[in-house]
C-alpha cells in the first residue's frame, strides 16, 4: 500500500514534501492522535488541520515521538500489557500507509482524517474485547454498557453530519482555520439567508453569525 501510494501521488502534486529525517515526527504525531481519539472519541471533525508543516514548526512532534518510544518500551516490559502488543502492532500497521512516512496529497489539509483509521478500528475492537474479557468481572454487563456508550456518541456525531452546514460549523469549531470559517459563513448564508430558511439554521441572529465567521476568516488570512 505504501508503494502504491507513492507511485500514484508524485511529488509534483504534493505542495510540501516532508524531509525524510522529519517524517518520524509527523508519524508519531499522527499515530498518537489516532490513539487519543480511540480512547477519547470526542471533538471529531472533517478536517483537523494537522499538516506536516504545523507539526514540524512546533515541538509537539518531538514530544509525541519521545512519548511513543517510552510508551512502547513500557508496554513491552509489562507482562500485563504484553498480551495486547500484537493488537497494538496491527493497529499501527493498518495506519502506516497514511501516517506520513510516505507523503500523500491530503496532507495539504491534514495528515490525519477519520476515514484513514477505519481499517485500524478492527484491531482496536479486538483489543477492546480482550480488555473487557480480562479486566471487567461482569463481562456481559460491561460489554452492553460499553456498546450503549458508543451508540450514544455515534448518535451525537450524526447531528454534525446532518448536512453541509452543520458539518461546516463543526469543522470550523474544531479546526478554526480561515478556510473553514469562510466555508461555515458561506454555507450559513446559503442555508439561512433565503425566503424559507433551513430548519437547522440558528434561531438567534444568523446574520451576525455569518458575519462573525467571515470576519474571523479575514482576521486569520487577509486573502479571504
């Protein structure tokens, strides 16, 4: 998959190609992001804005790399956690094609995206079932509680994916870039500034909300 990714997407269509010696930082940041979203599946979005440049310019990538090295070392040394090593390895391998070791076009917007983690969720689900089996005393009740909690999170997330406007508002909230604020304002205007406003439009002064998104986009990037 890594080879196919590289052959299909040449450097000419990728705006920024991360230098080889910095790609482990991007990989560590992306992997830790997916790991955190698995354990804390909140604040999900269409575009997270975690581009290679944003990682390299800060110190987050270095901290993520150090943390992952220590984390995997402790997991390897721990007898209790060792039974989950294979599951974690499968989780990592499933994510490997889109962790940034090989540049790909979507890194223009973000290295990480929810859809890139779908194959890895299979191994994550296996690991979760092992955890319920060995940790929880009442396995059946614990499994039902976990499923109910995940179903609740899914139902809340469906509201963000209801239409283009709700998705744009959620994206601007999680990743407040100029482009995302502009898209949120544009879709608010499209859905709300008409004779029959959409039922999902904000009831309190949608015009002011539209203007605030446009102004924020211009404040971040004057080209808008």
